[in-house]
């Protein structure tokens, strides 16, 4: 097994730790940032999520640079991304940090695209992610990171702005638009499938 695939597997192995940190009744105290308070366990969870998210870029860069792209990597990398994002979104709903309806839309799109990819794979076709899909993933990961850090709001001209929430809605828009774009561009796979 090559290094990029090991990095991807390490990302998958971080997911249960991330889940346990946010679901077990751990009390490691809290830290104050300005007028806001952040539980240390949420800070640790956010850092773990950010590290796991960063390995997505590292393994892809390493695989392309050193020509180590494999079929296993093509399978594991998107699966690791989907598992990490799905776990984080479900936990954000559980913690009342993200609306359930929004998370359902995002996860439904992910399942639909994965289904289309499976149909394509059955026909011997590999469907690569488009640029809009990469932007969607970036906004999802950044919004989740902000929300895990309790989305510290800031005020400007008596208006409270929540960066993580704004990024989450941008991620929602990109998720829907990129999903539609993906299906429109690749619908021929469904029509041609046996």
C-alpha cells in the first residue's frame, strides 16, 4: 500500500475518534475567547477535523506528484471525504449547530452523486469531480470547522454576523448547484447503463 493510501486510511481512522470526542460526556473545561466560551473538547474536535480535512489535500497532492494514483485511492479518498463530512454534519445537528433540513439536503446530494458514480463504475466509467464540486467540498469543510469552533459571531454596524453560518449556506448553494451540474453532465451514464 502506497503512502497516499495510508494517509487516506489514517483519515478514515480519525473519524471514530472525532465522533467519540463529540458524543461522550467529556468535560475538559473551557477556554474564553473574548466574550465567548469554547469547551476544550470542541476545540480538540475541531482541530482533529481540520487535520483530517487537510490530509485530503496532502494525499491527493502526493499521489499526483509522484504518480501514485491507484484504483484503491480513487475509491478510498472520496469515501473518506464523505464519511468525515457526514459524521461532522450529523454531529452538528445533534449539537444544535446546524439545521437538520440543510444537512439532509447536503447528505442527499452526496448519496445521489455516489450512486451515479457506482453506476458509472459498473459500466467501466470513472467520473471525476468537477471544479464546482471541489469548491463545494472546500466550503463544506471550512463551514464545519467554523461551526465546530462555535462559530464565534462578530458585530459590525450593530449587525451580528456569523461567518460559519454564512459559509454553511454558501456550501448548501454550491452543493445543490454542483449536484445538478454533475447529473446534467453525466446523465448519459444512466441512460446507457444496462
